[in-house]
C-alpha cells in the first residue's frame, strides 16, 4: 500500500465503518471487536511509521551534517596542501632570489677588489719606480760627492784653496 493511488484507511475510518444488516450476516460483536483490533493495529502502525519517518529525517539531517563536515574537511585539507605547495614554491623562489642577489653582490665585491688591487699595484709599481729613481739619483749625487772628495784627497795641501777666515798655515783667525 505504498502506491500513491492506493486506498488509504485511517483508524477512524475502520471504527466508523457501518455494514448493512443482513439475515444470516456476521456476528455483530465479532465484527465490532475485529474493527477495534484493526483500528488499534492501524494506530500502532501509523505511530511506528511516524517515528520511523522522524528517525529517518534525523538520520538524513545527521548524514547531511556529516557530509558537510566531510566536504569542509576535504576542502580544508586540499587548501592546506595547496598552501603547503604554495609556501614551498614561494620559499624556493625567495631562496633563489637571495642566492642570485648574494652571487651578484659577491661578484660586485670581487670586481671592486680586483679594481682596488689593480690600483694598489699601479701605485706600488709607481712607488717602486720613484724609489728606484730616487736611489739612483741619490747614488749619482753620492758618487759625484765622493768623486769630489777623492779629487780633494789627491790634491796636495798647498793647492787647496784657503777657507775664509783662515791663514795659509791653516790657522784660524
């Protein structure tokens, strides 16, 4: 009797149903007892059906709630996994950027050091040349003075010029 077009009886329909009297018909008290038993069973079945429908609605609501929670947890899990992937990719990009910047900075420092080294070498080479030229010039000056000293030592004392304020005997006045 689950068909929508089926005949639906209620307990009241069973209780209030009247039958025509006939000779030799059924025993009226037995029919009334049977009607009462049927109506009570119908009442019980309807209450049970109502309770089962309520349990079904509750179970369906609980199932929907669990499905919603499951969907939300799955979405959260997918979002967390995506966040982890995104975070890892971002960290790798940042690490690559830091590494590139560090390499660029190291190359710049090395280039500056090479330029400074070249400048120091140029100044050092210039200082060595200046020092060599100074030593050579000083040597030449010393050799000239030594030559003059040697020349003075070879001259006899009589040929030596008198110094101002001295007499020919070498005495001072």
